């Protein structure tokens, strides 16, 4: 079950529907005035590269020869302030459709670039040569265009209409961008036949929220009653990517629509996926989902060798997971459904996340292990809202297995993956277990931490140089990340990069252990020696953690609107053992410290102890919770302030008087 859902979509209550401000008058396309080139409120802000002067859209239904269609108009005007804002002159329009016959279509695309030259407005029009189409995958195509002659101070403008037959997916609208927006407005008309749920999210207040009954004219001969809605925001600040933020999609000011039911004339009311139970039923009935985990000759033949080797369920699970992970390559496609058969997958050895993990699920079931698919939304795709049943939010399938009371979350797309260590892209709050008997929400928190222990045994020589050995133990997600890097680069390249990683030390005699997928830790051993020309000195200033110290607080802002997401729990330990040269004593050393976050959220322990000629340094940072609320931000900010301050303190060695 869901344990914590502190920052899903923020819903604006019904009282917002009483807003009565009038919409801002939007100039027609091409109608530009010299006054538009005057300074905006952001012109003096050197961090702002461009400003959206206005962005307006409208969606409405119609009927043509092909049947019911949905038209969506989009009109945007942006002022470019700096060269770094030139990217806003290139736009991508995603279009959905399985084939050219039913794909969404862009109509009436036009664009202009306006420049003020010697007091006159010069217009450069978008050319056909600057418009091109790229296929993204089997169902998505992108139409792109780039506006011409863009300079600092230019105003760009474009508009287009999208014709769509997919009224199940009513266009969403985003009011906020990574640059300031002076005005954003969206109108939508809904015939009485369609009941759409409307969900808003974000931290910005609406300028207008209005609804009114209207007559909806679908064609010259067909009209019905309906409702027109207007949403608008004014002076919307840029949303800024912050450290440990998760996906920016989860926090941007936005409105989304989900078709709840259809009630056509002369027909009964048809609910559309209005419950998680119905979504589960439909998924299990789908040939490209539930159909793939049924018994089949392909799955039986693949699983037979594993069954012959052992009757132990855990060993079978491990063997099947290792087989799928090792023999099938992920094509980097995040998918909910399979598009190729298992026969094709076995032949090609390449598939999507859904194809590989549905095969894994089917093989586990064939081995008499309780296994079912689990669907989720990857971190870059945005979070799922459990309170609004919708399949469109999901884009990824993994396997969920259970042996006794032990649950295993398995993703076989990663060659370096291990049991219950999901890739970070999958650690996105919650996923939905799809089962005919016990569908439920599953918290996507990995048992594995981002954990390592770094132990350096170093000798400070008489000439002030440092040399010694380093032993690093990496576990959990930390081991997975480093194994993946070693696998992709190759051990030789990884070792070469490690040698180049430090300006302070020469690194040599590197030895790697357990670089293949394993529950054992990844071990990295090497020797180091200072590279600079050392000079004897009566006083030695020693940075206890060398170049491993946290040099800057990642949380720089005074306040924060967004939750903090570390993805996984963290356990990072540095231990340094120094042998000081004969004739020196410790003149000064940092005091020990312990800092704790409220509610056992984490801790920082730092200690420096001296025994004879040996100095022992310990620095340990633990984050027990992957997620913190925005209200807890001040504690985290101060927590890291103290880490930075303490780790920067030096040890002072002084040569004894003769």
C-alpha cells in the first residue's frame, strides 16, 4: 500500500471557479508594434535568456468527413533577450498515431521572426525548408521547425493547429516554462457527450478560472449543449531545476484531462477506465500485456533448463533473472506494452522494457513462482497520481515476484542489475501491481542504499609529500552505478579515467574486484602519491579528507517550494589513517561533531583522533529517507552547511623544536 504521498498533483478547489478577471487581449498573428520591442520586466535580469510574451491555446470538437475530430490551436510569442535564448526559436510538436492514416496532423503552421532595424520592424517568415519530421518510435512522430534570423532582441511568433482523432487524450496545457511567462491562457470546449476529469498541479495561482454553458456547434447541421472553460495565469516565474528535485514535470504549473465517461445520443453511458480495477482487467485482457504472461511453448522451452537445475524457488528466480538479464539487450525504449512476440524477441535478442520484463514474468510463472507485471512511470516521465485512475501516466513495466514473505522487484533491462536493485529511473514513488487477484500499489523504494566506504592509509613524509593505499567498498546502488560505468567503458578505459581523476595525486596499481553483477560489494584498490614537488616545512596544513570533502552546499536557495528527492537512502563513509613524520606533533585538529536530521531523517558524524604518530579521521553521512518535504528544506540546508564547514577544517602539524 502507499505509505507516503506527500507531493502528488496539487488540486485547486472549486472556489477557484469564481474568478472573474477578464482575459488579456491577444493580438492577431503578425500584428506587431514597435512598443513590443520595449524592455520587459525581465530585460535587466541577466539570468533570463528569453520571455514568453503570451502563449494561448484553444481546443474544441468538430465533425468532418472522417467523423469526430478534435482541433487544437496554439499561438506563441517570445522575446529573445540573450544568445542562450536562441533555442526557443526551435520548436517540436509531438504527434501521435500508429500509421499515416490515423496520425495527428499539423495544419496552418506559420511563424515569423521580427527584428527592429533603424526604427523599422523587419519580418522574416518561416520557410518550408525549415520544417521537417522525425519518427521517434512506432506511435510518436515529431514535427520540428526553426525560425530564421534570430538575434538578441528579436521577437519570434508561431501558430499552428493540430487535428486529432484521439479524443481520449484531450490536450494538456502547461502554463509555466523554464523562462518567465507574462501571460498563458487555455480555452477548452466540451460537448455534453464527454465528461473529462480536470486535474491541476503546480505552485502558481490562477489569474482566471472560468466556466460557462454554451451551444457547441460540431458542424453546420449538428449542435449540442456543452461547457466552455478558460484557465489563465499571469506573470508566471520561470521554474528552475534544483538539486535533488526529481522530474520538473511533477511541479510545473499545468492542467491535465482524463476522459471519465462517454454518453452518446441513443447510447448508454460508457465509463472509461474509471477505476484501477477496470484498468487491471483491461491490461490482463490485452494480447500485448496479459496475453504475454500466459503459458506458451516459447516460454516453456526457455524455462525448462532452469527447472532441471534446481527445485529451490530462490535459486530458480535468480537463475531466470540472470538468464534474461544476460541474454536480452534493452533497446532503450520505455514501454508499457509489448509490440513484438516472444518468438521475435528470442530471435532478435533485443526488446523494450515491457517485452524483456514480461518475458521475465512469464518465465517466473512457468517456474511456479508467484509473479506478476508491475507498471510504473519513470522519473523523467512524471509521477503517477493514485487518486485518478489513468493508464496514460504509465510508461514502463517491470516484474514483481514473491517467495514466502519476500517480495522481489525485478528489471532485467540492465546487464549489471541485481535482485531488488532497480535502476534509478524506476524509483518514482509508486507502481501498480497488475494481478487478477491482488492488484495493489507498491512503493518503489529500493532496499539497496547508495552506499560506499572509502578507506585511505596514508603516510606523510618528511618532505611534506603524501603516499599510501586506498581501499573502496561499493554496495547497493553505488555498486550498480560503478559496475555499469566499468561495463560500458571497459576496465582499461575506466582505469585510465581513474588515473586522470585527481590533480593532487598520481594513481597507480589499480585493482578491481567483483565488477560483474553480484550481491558482493564492488572493490577498488589503488595506490596514491602526491604529484606536486613537495618541500620540507616546519608547519604542515593537512586537509583531512583530501579532495573527497564536500566543497559546496547543494542547497543554495534560502527557501524551496519543491520536495527533496535523493532517489535512494545514502550511506557514505570516509576513513583516513595518517602516519605523521618523526619529529612532528599535532598542533591543531578539528573537534568531533554529530549532527542529526529530525525524525531520524539522517545524520553526520565527524571525528579526528590522535594516538602517537597516527591520526584517524572519520566522516560519515547517512540519509535514511529518500524523500523530504519542502517544509523540511531548512533542516537539510543547515545539515549540509555543517558538513561543508566541518569537512573544510584543517589539521595543523608542527615540527618539534630541536
